[in-house]
C-alpha cells in the first residue's frame, strides 16, 4: 500500500497521516492535505463572518497567496529531509 500521496490542491507529496480519513474515497483519505483544508476553511469562515457571499475568485485568490507561502515552507522542509536522509 502506498504510504504517500500528492495533495490535489498544493501538489505537495506528503505521508498519508497528513490527509484526513474519508471512507468514500478509493484510498480512504481526503484529496486535500490538512494544511490546505484548514486554509480553505479559514478563508471560508472569514468570508461568512464578514456577512458577504464570496465571489468565486475571491477565496481562490486568498488561497493562492496562502498556498504560495505554504509551498515554500513545504518545499524547504522536503529538501531538508532529503538532504538529511
């Protein structure tokens, strides 16, 4: 069984523990990693608390800026892990 998976949102390859369980999926895990899912929820909650219905591109734009920073951190961590292996 595969122990790693690529997030369909940020495309980072992470261990399966980085993905929430979902019995309806073929591999038994969500398609988005936990950091991506949390980022999306934070953006969605902020939009709901503001009382506005977010436009289709508004949450995406905010998520993209969040993901760019997250990808840099994930990429640096992955490189460091590979260098130490």
